């Protein structure tokens, strides 16, 4: 798919996400599903993200993980097109506006690797394909850490039948929406 066509697809899907009602309730349900998942609860170290705009928020799942004593990492953009993960202990005090106006952790990058990472996106398929915002930040990080359980996070309205997949795209191991958590099939 050409870049102009991908940009048009992103615009359409982002518009669909912005039009959703009850995003807060839907986000709460996503966090409940994540927090009830044994793989998430059993991980010593997990990664999430600070939602922006109309993205699904996973704050409640991250707060529950912190309350259980799990190590929680959030991403911070560094340099051109890359990101690192930083440990947070307080979602209110440990974040500040960073690249692109998105809240990011202010501490030192962590040497820890999460067992499970929640990954935002513009759209996903149930087969694990992901369409991000186009910067490649998550794909670059995930390609270096394929051992991490990668979980796509989105609203059900963002799940589509198919997406363009490029050689550098990294698929998800699971997908969570406000309706369910599904395991994605291994790549062919």
C-alpha cells in the first residue's frame, strides 16, 4: 500500500476512534480485562503507555499493577525515531509532557525488559497486524525485543479485517478490546 493510501487509512480510522462514545467506560473495561489476565498479573515487569487524545487508556491496569508491586515501564521518545522504557512508581508524579506533547516518564531509562507490553495503535487485526501512527517507534523497539509478549490495545471499532503489512512491521501476540482478549495466531 502506498504511503498516501496508508495516511488516508489512518485518517479514516482515527476519525472512527474519535467518534466513539463512552471512551472512558470502554477504557475501564479494557483495563479490567488486562488486569484479570493471568499473564499480566503474573509478570514481574510490565510496560504500558500514557494515552493521548482518543486512545484507549490503560491507566487503571497500570495503577493496579503498581499497587500489586509489579514494575511498570512507560515509553519515552529519544533521538530520531526511537524510544526507551523508564520505570514509573506514580502515574501522576513521574510523567511530564514530552515528544509530540505526549506524557512521558522523566526518570532514567530502565535496563529491565518487560515480560508483557501493552501497545497502542490506530488499528489492529485479530491476526495480530498493527497500524501505528507512522513513526515506527514501537516497531523498532519490538523488533529488538521479540521475546516480550506484545498486546495490542484498542477499542473494538478499531479492529479491522485486514491491514497493509510491511516487512518491518512486528505483529502482536494478543489483542485486547473492551469486549475481549484474544490470542493472535503465530505469523506464517
